[in-house]
């Protein structure tokens, strides 16, 4: 047990319901509620060693974390931890909720692709007008799918694509071989995009991936291609995507965008070849039981002095 890990005694939760869901806490750990709008009811902010961020709108409260002057660990309820390191510095450990949202986000990625290709969104619009319009649409079967992102959610998307008999090409940060075959490097994206009929984006947002799907990649896609983004909005060049979609050359089915929410006057709202969901990839019935199970494992690790899961920044406690 490291000295810093042993010093984690007080952990805050963003609401009482989540704290109750993970009880009983291991011996030696104390839970409190801190909603980041005021002060915790029963402890001083300076006594908080670890915090669980809220699931929704966590970005809006990151500046408040500086009040926890003895903070050693931040636990996110999301897979992405955008902006957390900048808010807390390098001495604080950061853990993601990797795995919690994998199944839900993967099923949405496939669902968006199916809905767009098969025209389910168009049929829903037609239904309001009692309009019966038969068209031959594209099938997901036999499509050439380019999957950008081979982490936990990317692996789940790959598994769900297999029964649809697609021709799958996977892209990671660097070219390599893994247990499923070849992974192309992101430096090959423009060339790979020339053959892609469906581009699915699920890479984390980092300095290296911001704008990764840029105007050159989008322009390389064949006419009629579909872009599915279930990663972070800023991984895709929003202006370039909008130009390509509004022109009618390609389609998009997106759960994320930059900025969010998409402004009311934005042209994508009116584009018939755009399918938009409001960043709901991980927010399903699967979320609550899975985040509770993860948090219980994290608390057990902290209680025993073991290293918690999903550390994306080790800080001083587990360096």
C-alpha cells in the first residue's frame, strides 16, 4: 500500500442516491455528498481525498475541483476524461469509467448505421404524413466499414458488426497486429477513406485526435458514404463535415458534435441526410448497474490499498 493510497479516507459522490447505491463502504472509508454547487454537508472540502464526478455536465464543474486542496483521485462516470487533467494537475490520479458504456455505445453505433443506411429516419418522417414510400436502400451487409478506434468500445463495435457480414478495416494510433488481425495507423486514414462506405469514429479525444477526421479524410470518402460519430464531437472537423453533408455528397449519423448542443440555426438540423441523437451513447438502462459495480470495485481497491482500475493518470498516489 502506498502512503498516498492509504491516505484516501473521504470520498465525495455527486448525489445521495449514488452514495446509497454503493454502500456499505469498506472499513476506513467515509462517503459524503458534494454536488459542486455548494459545500458538502458534513465535511470540509479540504478533507475530501477523492471525488466521483457527476455523469452529466461534468465539464461545467471542473474548475470547482481546485477547492479540494488535498485531492488525490478523481473518478469519472464517463469513458472520456476531457479537461480533467488540466483542472486538477499532474499530482492527482484520474480514473475513467472505461467499460461501463461500452455495450450501450457500441449498440448505438450499429443502430445509427443501420437507421441511416436503411432509411429508418426517413420512414419516421414519412410516417407523420402517412406517406408510404418504397425505396431500395443500402444494407449494412457487404459494406466496407472503416472503424477508427480499437479500444474497449471499438472492440465491442467490432463484435457487433461481425454478424452483419461487413468488410471491416480497423484503425488505431499506430499500425500493428493484434489477436483479431491488422490494425492500420491513423497516418493511413486518407488513403483508407477512399474505399470506405461507412466510417465509424470511436477514438478518444486527445491532442493527437482532435480534428483527426479532417477535411482531407472526409473529402476522400466516396460519394454516398456515411460518417457515424459516437466518440467526441471534436474528433471530427465540424465545419468540414457540415459542408460535405449539406452538399448532399455524404451522409452522417452522429451522437456527438462540436459544439454541443448543436445550435438551433445550424444547417445540419435541416439536412435530410443527417441523423442526429443528443449524446446518448452511454445513457441507457445499462449505465446505472454497471457504474455501481465499477464504483464498488474501486472502493474495495481503495479500502485494501490496491490500485484502482482504469487509471488514465497515475498522479502521486500510484506513480
